């Protein structure tokens, strides 16, 4: 419990960034839309929505360290 963010220890819903999905820290659940094409990353009790490459073509690579996502690389391609 000591490693959890302050809001989680006190059972509050906390959203700090634009792409962050609200999390109910009492039940540790979040509600996402299955209608949108996105990737959702769960890290340290937070759910972050990441959009795909802006052109619609490319790839995203998530690098993990110690069991947690730490870096994201987005590369785009153009269709000829």
C-alpha cells in the first residue's frame, strides 16, 4: 500500500493528464470505450490512452523495464 499514489491510498478518483482515464481507486477499475481505436496503458494504477500514429500508418513500440512500461516509440509511414 505504501507504493501506491496518494490518491489511491485515500480512495479518490484522480485524473492528471488529458489522455488519462479516470480510475476508481477503491475498486481499482476504469471504464474505457470499446468504440475508439486506441491503446490503453496501465501503469502504477493509472490508465493512459495513447492514440495511434497521426498518419494512420506506422507502428508503436512500448519498452518495458522491471515489469513496467517506460518508453514509447512511434514511427510513421506514408502510403504511396
